[in-house]
C-alpha cells in the first residue's frame, strides 16, 4: 500500500512538471524590470552571526518595598514628597543608583550649612591667632567654606570610586550626589553679591572694564565645568553604564584637583588690613631711643626668652674673661660653659613655644583641644549630610517597578486611612533583577570565531518576539570547538541587558520571558560610521576590477559603467571608498548575493 502511494506521488510530480515545461514553451519568458538604488551615507555594521536559544536561569525574584528612612530626622520635618521620577511607571526597569523620589530637604540643607559653619568656626580658632604680619591678602575674599566644600567633594568622589569598584552602585550614587551638593554650595559662595561687586572694576587708563579678581572668575567657571561632569556621570549610572562612569570619574577627579588648587589659593583669607595698620602704628609710635625697629609681637614669653639670651651673652663674656685671665682654671671654665649651655637650652625651649604660638596661635594643649573641636564639628557635619541623603530614595539594585505608592505633594507622615488604620507606608515596590538571569547561548562558525571578542555588543532576535530586538554583550567564548554535521562550531554566551528584555516583553504584551526560545544574535565586530553605501547587488566585476552602472537618465534608464573602490561589506551593503557621490543612483540586479572582495 505504501509503495502504491509513492508511485502515485511520483507520477503526479512528473505530470505537473511536464505541464509546466509545456507552458513555458508556449509563453515568452518575462524579464524582470531594472531596480534603481540611491547612493546613501550611513553607518555600516559588520557582524558575526550566532545561532542558539534564550536561557532564563531560575532565580528568586521577591519584591522589595522601598521606604524613606526618617530615623535621623528631627522636628520640624515635613516629609513632603517634592519630586518623583517623571517617567517612572509600573513595569519599568531601573538601574541601581537611579533617583526615584525626593522629599523636601530645606531643613536638612539648613542643618548642613550650620554644621559647616561650626567646622569653620572651630578652624578659625586656629587661624585667627596667626600673627597679622604673616598676612597680606586682598580686602575682599571668598568664604573659607569654599575650599572646605571642594575638599569634601574630593573625599566623596574618592569614596564613590571605591564603591564603584566594589559594585555597590547605590552607595556610589549617594556619594556622587553629596559631591554635587558640596560643589554647588562652593559655587554659590563664590557668587555672593559682595564678591561679584568687588570683581567688577574699571581701568581709567585703558578706558575699559577689568576683572579685579580673575582667579575667582576662573574658579567659578571651573566649578561649573566640574558640576557638568558630575551630572554626566549621574546619567551614566542611571543608565547602568558603570564602566563609562568609572572612566569619566577619573577625569572628573583630576579636573577637580585643579579647581581645588585654584580655590585654595584665595579662599579663607582673613581681612587683616586694619590689624596690620594697628601694628604699624604701634611701631611708628615707638620713641627713637626705645625703638627696636621690630613690629611688636603680642606674646608674653618673648621678653622672657630675651632675658635668657642676655644671660647667655653675660656667661659668654665671663667665659671670655676667664680665658684671658691667668687665674682661670679648667674647672671654672667648664662650669661657666655648662651654665651658658643651660641658658641656651632654656631660651631655645621658650623660642620653640613662641614659634608654635607665632604660627598656630596656641600651645600644644590648646592645639589638641582645637583639633578635637574640629573633629567634633566634622562629625556633626557628617551626620547632617547623612540626614540630607535620607531625603532621597535611590534604587538599591537593578529591578522592575511592581507598584508605585507615591505622588508629588504626598506626606509620608500621613499614611493613615479614615479609620485611623495605617496604610501601606512604602513608596515603591521593586522586583530585583539579576542581570545574569537572562542570556543567550549559541554557536559561531569556526570561520568567524577569531573575530569574536568578550565584551562585544550583540543584537539578539528571538523568533517568538519578531518586533523587538534584545541587546547584550559577549561574556564567554569556548576555547574548544565541537563538530556537528561536518562543521566545527564554538559555543558563545551573550548576557542580555534586562532593560531590553522588559521593552521586548511590553512589545509582545507578555509579563515574563520564556526559556529555550530560538534566537539569533548579530555580534558586532566592527562599525564604519558615516560612509557611502550601495546595496551589494549593485556591485559587478571581480577583485581589483569592480564597477557599477550609474544612472544617467532615469526616464530612459540610460547608464554608464563606472569603476569603484570598495571598503567594508556586510550581508546587505558595501562601503564605497571612491567612484561615487552621495545622491547618485545605480542599477541594482534583481538577485545577487554577497560579492567576493579582497579586504
């Protein structure tokens, strides 16, 4: 029975083919019309194909409820939400470190400013004791906090770098936001009206305005540039481009170091013109017979030191007299030398203390006390900054938004129903996503395997989701090939960007991906940007003698043969090095495959 069916099928095929052949003989074959394509400019992507399947690793995806941490807040504290991410929707994918919402931080910023002022006061306990004769600064000067805030920003960026290297992206983003706060504060301190007015001058001789303090003007510009760099790094972190963020952070730190050197050169200087004048008046008021020619020093131990030095001088005179006397023996001379040495040591000790007072304005005990006060003030400042950070809600990990329980102008302290029962106090529910959970495993032909590198980007097309492309990067290439049906192939793994998976799922109306789906990846091995391109089917000739038919008259379809030099090529287009111009039109054959080239 099976044999008879086979004979029937064969007979039917013979009959159909005979009819088709007879039909062809009775009708003249039609020639396909010529196709015309325009020479365009664009990006030519060279890719290697990998065929495989989409894998979904089993992972626990428990939702995490995010709260504002208000434990460090003290009244008066409003808890009003003044900002929420404008594009945040349920189902969106967010990267670790993304700012999701923000509370009113007026009270916290005020505390930071007060704490910063206390640090400056503690430091001024040292600075104000420095003798005015050491000063000589301009009358108008920026606040001392300008340089302190820049230094704090430097420390915060250093800490951010450590967090980035450890993969703690939420903490890195928090340190970055603190650095932005500090640089912004320093920038605002340099732009107070008093300094702005002092910078504006006029040269009567040249008849044109001048900048009295060009260093301050330059520092303002540098701070603006520093803030722009940090803002760009914030965007990279929210996009998940952590490696790019590291690279730009290194540059930002280097540039901020230059800003710090400039700001330090003029910040925190004390107005001492009147104090210097007072000293000079005292010097001028000395009587000629009592004048020492020295500026009076307000240190009581100075006279004591001078007394000891006078005793040393007297002992040296006695030693000289003893040496000139015939009655001076060795014992008496040795005694006089020991007394002189003792007086020198005492004077040296007093002078060293005076030098400490002269340079620091205090003795060792007072110095330690002052340093302790500075440390206490800095700890208070640190706590104030921690409270400021708690007004911002950052995504602690890569995740998908499951629920949003906040709106602008909501108060997190009033989440109670009409019956007095507490409502849901969390503001966002986030499902943690492990970027290693979604990947594609496939194989690459041995002909192309040496073109593939770890880290290369790939575009993955899943048969079940034809309207959406997934994006990923090559994370593994097997060193061993496997022979299947006579062809050697190498296994590769492509880790898929979870944000592209979320986009693809939305495109097909699905809630979660499925493992095992057939997929094809184009691994991008090269890209030629902004080049002239024509379809491969327009290229004619052979290696060393390529040419195209350029359309001269489109209505009459008249053409001319023109030699061309080819560049890179992919499955569809060929780069034109020379021979054609953008906008020209060429004849394209109806069917033609990829041409053989020598590059």
